[in-house]
C-alpha cells in the first residue's frame, strides 16, 4: 500500500498552497493546515479547494460533500449514506466480537495469522475478512500488549480500509480499561500501560461528579492515543438489586447520584478541549437501556436463568432517570450520549404492546419510548450475541430472550423493526442482508433503503464528529508517552484514595501512626485462603485453592514493621473479599429434580432462603416445563466462608489489640457476621493495596461515602423489591452507626458535608 504514497505525496507537495503542508509520520502521512483539521492518510488522493486540503476517499477526482470537512457532520453523513450500497450499510450495522491484540489461537475469538513470523500489531486473518468481505467498521478491542502495539494495530487497520470503497474508517471501541488490580503498585511512571482508577462503584463512592468528569477527560485522551474512539460505557443501570453480579460496574442505587455521575462521565469522554465534538472526543455508549438493575433474585441476563428484569415495586420510570435526565441531558456541547446499548433482559410486563421479549426486540422499548417519547437520536446497538441460538439454560452463548423460536435472520429483522441500528458481536453481514430482503417483501424496496440509510447516518455521525474521516491514525510514540503518564497516574491514585469508605473506627484505632520514640508500629498480616471460584459470570474456574499473603511484605514495610506472629504485633491488618456464593443457578439442583434455581447469598455462613418468594415474579422458557423460578427453602454456601473465619481467628489471637479489616466489595454485603470482631473496617472498590495502607498509616483521611446500603441480614435482602432503591434495613454496628446510603467516617466521626446534604438528605424522598 505504501508504494502508492510517493507519487501522491509529490502531487500534494507540488499543489499545496500556503495554508497547508505535508510531513511524514510513523507509517502514514500528515497534512497540517491553518484554519483546518489535520489530515492523516496512506493511500487516499489529496484534493485542494479554497486553499485547503481534503482527502479523496472514494477516488472519484472530485470533492464529495462527505469528504468536505467544512460541512456539518449530519450533512456529510447523509451524503455518504446515500452513496453506500446495501452491502456496505449492512457492514456498518455490524459490531465485531471481542478482539485481543495480538490475537490468540485459543479461547473466545480464536485468531490466526498469514505468517507465523508476524508483529504483535498485525491484523489477524479473521479481522481482514470481516473488514474486507463483510464491510464491518466497528471493532471491539479487549487486551492490548502495550500502547505502541495498540497504536500500530489501529494504523494498520485504518490503512487497510482507507484503500477500500468509500474509505470509511474503523471505529475502535473498548469496555472500561482504567480499572486497577489490588497488587498494582503506585509510582509516578507506573509502566505506562494506562492510568488506574477505582471501579465505577468506587467513583460513585466519592460522591463527586467533577472527579468523574476529570476521569472521563483523562481516559478519553488515553483512548484516542490508543486509537479508540468509542467507549462501551458508562454503565448507568440503577443498581437497585443488591445481589446483581454487575453492581460494581454501576454508580450505585440512588437515581440522583447515578444521574449526576452519568452526565459527568459522558461529558468528560465526549467533550474536546472547546467543550464540543473534536479529535479528543470519545463516543460514549451508555448502557443498559432501560436498566438491567432489577434482575429477579440478582441473576444476570448473560444467562437464560437471569433473563428477566422485574418491577414488583412498579418503579420502572425511576430507572430511566439516569438516561433521560443524565446521559441525554449533558452540560457540555455534545448534547447527549452518542450511543445507547439496551440490556439483554426482558423487562417483564412493561412492553405496552404485550410482548415479553429482550429489550432490543421491543418496538415499544426502543422506537416508541426511547426515540419517540424521549427524543433520542443517536445510535442504538444491541448487547453482544442476542441473535445467536441459546442451547441450554446455563449456556453462555446466544441470548435471544423471548424470540428463541425465530431463525437468526428473523431475529435480525425484528431488531431492525424495533428501531435498533447495530448488532453487537456479529461479524457477518449475511443475516443483515436477509433481514433487508424481509423488509423489502413486507414494505417495499424504497422503504427498506430508507430504513437502512437512517441507521447508516446515525452510525456515520459518530465517526464524522470525532474526526476519524480526517485523521484516524495515531502516533505510536505519542501513545507511549501519553497513556499512563505521571500526571494521569497521580490523578487516578488520588481518586482511589477518595473512593475508600471507612465504616467503622471503634476507639479511633486508625490512623496507626508511628511512635517517634519506638519507630514504626508492628503489624501482623495473616495469610488468606484463596478458594477456587468460578470466573466472570461463572464461566470458568479460577486458580486452584491456595493460601497466600494478600499484600506484599515490601509494600507494608514502607509504613510498618512486618511481624510474623500476633504476639509481636501492635495491630493486625486483615484483607478479605466480599461473600461469594455463585450466580443463582445450579445444574446439580436440576439434575436432582429441582428447578435449578438457588439463592444468591451476601453473607459468609451457609444460607437458607426461608424468606424468599414462594412464586417468582417472572418465568417461562421453551426449555423449561414450569414458570415458577422460586428458590424458597433452598440453601447455598459461599466459596470464601474462610474469610469470616480469618477475621474471627485473628481477633482471638490479637486479644484486646486492634484488628483492622479491609474488605473488597463489588456490591452490597451482609457484614454483620464479622463487624463485632473488627475494630476498624475499610471498604474498597477496586483500589490498590497501597491505598489501604495509606489510610491505615494516616497518609490521607477517608472521605468516601457508601454508594449503596449495606444490609443488616439476608432477610431484608429477600424482602426488598428488585426495582426500588433504599428499601433495606441497614446494618447497625456496635457504635450505633447505620451503614446506610451516604454513610462514611472520617477521623472525627460520621461525615456530614455538602455531598450528604445534596444526595443523602433527599434519598428518602425517592
């Protein structure tokens, strides 16, 4: 491809006027011009008009409206959509399966290369196929080796598609990339991978929308340096069901806090330096309309057994608030989130046309409610794999909820009729073209073309507004320098500190400061038992069970003396995880004659669901001969009951000396079992161990607040309504503090400030 560059470059140099000039970048050419955008290209011809440079992407020798960067994005998108064939538009409607860089021959999305001797940034044969044969232009990336590899992979793909057809660039997207690992160590360099921040639930614990906007602004700059122009985030589901496994990806259970955080996040990602769309903007795809928060029993809709969202409190409208009043009502110049992803769930009994189907199949949910009533004009993209077949109740494959008996092509057709634009996880255009012919048969060729062009315009807008048509390339050296740079790392670390919630500090045992005469305090850190547990959504088993230190000795010894026995210690520091009992479905129960449904427990000790519903709110599936998914009377154990034993055992060994417990949380937990045995308790939401040590040593004062209630027991969990926030009895600790929404301690006691006045005082009203 590069062999064609020299004559084109020579032509540009000969014809260039005073407003623009050409230079060579790392693998591509760059035109900079006064009063106009920077152009990046490899094979496109260059046109001149009015002293400015333009890319002739379709190589017809004239400046088409879609190639004219002086025109509004919508005008350009309409011009290009009208030029595209149905096959090309069908490709725009595809959103790739997960792509790792470099690709792996194993696991999801197995990949292969043309040569064994390949660079880590080379495209796989599968990627070449879906770009060239299926016209796909939306690519979801997962892991990347490093920023340089990400940049070079992006550039290779962009050069590949620039030489095709109308030169439509690739729009690369990512799920959240900035979350940290506990064992990561903070330093000002940090290896340059990417800045590290708490989970969204941790960001919510700061109760600080300005901080969330800062995160969006930093993360968007990192994304663009990596070649990523779309974020499959934020997840703004109102997390009113405490057992839901995706609770940690949300901003918690309060609609007002969720609304403000959603708005700040999207504003941060989408706004360039001038506050509007630009080359630093990243499209935000908010998810999941109309909220996946109220999953019955906490079971998740990635699986058939969790496909129902229920509304026993008749609280459907509140779940729309973070979208309608937050992500669709931005303060910045981009107006609204550029894309929306409906969740897999069937919002049981809410479709006013009487259909109990997955949200992307519901015309009422997408066209009538989202588009017509609330005026949403952006892209709607399905969640991944909703048009594929589902083989078994427990299978992690297709998620065609409510339309299991339709063919794959018929499912595509139903999604398009509902008003959706794009199919997540679908690499092949064939079923989309079949759906087009179904539309032709029912409504005629003209109507089918108009329907496809309407989606094409929306999809293309997200590439025009972010400048991809002008310059989709990114500099590998710049990516290496910018991504995870010292200032970004420091901002992320400070955010982690602001997300740590202290819920107990009996007798003010922390901070545990050094004694000037005796030196650092002596700390006992017991080994933790790491059980073997299922992976994400119960898909795979984790590492074999083992005992290990939960924190490195070297890190601890920066502030304290590490001692090996409780007898030597001044205090103990115990690191544990939240209770984990499984996804709420057990094949063994079904094989024994049960219905397969079991409780999800938030407590450590074995739990029997005596207070669960006798009859489930929702049920019914072609693979089940019953409709009652109740688990009343069944029992379940947690994988990590040993964590509670560890706290109790440490208490016994320490006697009257302080025991400090740090609990990793991804959702609410019943901690009443361990609270009496701990003098101080810190709750962490995806932060580095170093943050915990900083708090214990007094390097900073905790300021975070609970973004959700911490339930007193499992009875209140069972009796709460999945769709209603703030409806559990919170734990009441030995100091008389209720661990309710918005509670948190500083050194001097419960925190009361402008944040609690804004968010906590009004929580009871909704």
